[in-house]
C-alpha cells in the first residue's frame, strides 16, 4: 500500500515513506535529482517556559485541502516539484514530530525552496491548532489566520522560501 502524499494523522510521523512517495520517477518518467525534507519537532522551551507536551487539533478534510492547495501553489512556481506533507494531531511529547514534509525536484534549490514554502503556508492557512502545556499552565497558540487567497501572505511565504 502506498503512502498518501497528504495526510492528517494521530500516528507517529516518519520521513522515509514521504521521501519514497516523492522520490520515484514523476511525469515523463524522470527521476528527481534532489529531495529536501523538513521535520518539525515538539521543542522543550517556548517563550521562556518549559514545555511538557502539545496537543494538536485539526479539521482533517479541510487541512488536506489546504495541503493540496499548497501543492498547487508550489507547482505554479516550481512545476517539476513533487510534494508530500503529513501533520500529526493528538498529544505529542517533547521530541516527537508534529509535521513532516518532503519535496522532490530536478535540482536542490527548488526542492529546498518548495519545502520551506510548504511549511510557511501550513502555518498560514491550514486549519490546525496547537495547545501548548508547560510547567504552571497551558495556552492555545494562534493557528492559521491568513486568507488562502491573500496575495500578500503568499508573497511573504515565497520571500521566506527564496531568501
């Protein structure tokens, strides 16, 4: 069974299946020359507080639609890129992966840029919310707030990706 390219799951994330999903020859039978990956981990400190764990909530069908939209935006800029993106929901302890991204392209520069663009856009438009627990309390971390059609938000993500 093949790994879906876009997913919201409560299962632990692994980069290997995502790399396999994007690294095989794409359209025209061409083998990509580069795969860039990103693995977002739960950190133990935030805003001077010791984090104990996170809980992620999402609306999976809408989140997957956001991932597909991000893929479309990436292919508009880098047509040969193939993207895979998974996000975890539920309780995650420090050190566990919350998001995994793989981007395959003919050349490394576009693979790196597409991977960076993907995480910037996830933060902007995916309906995923983070509840942070720390010693002495908890707080909801602001989730996606950009309108997916906001050209300024897209431009900001592109600028960060291509910096």
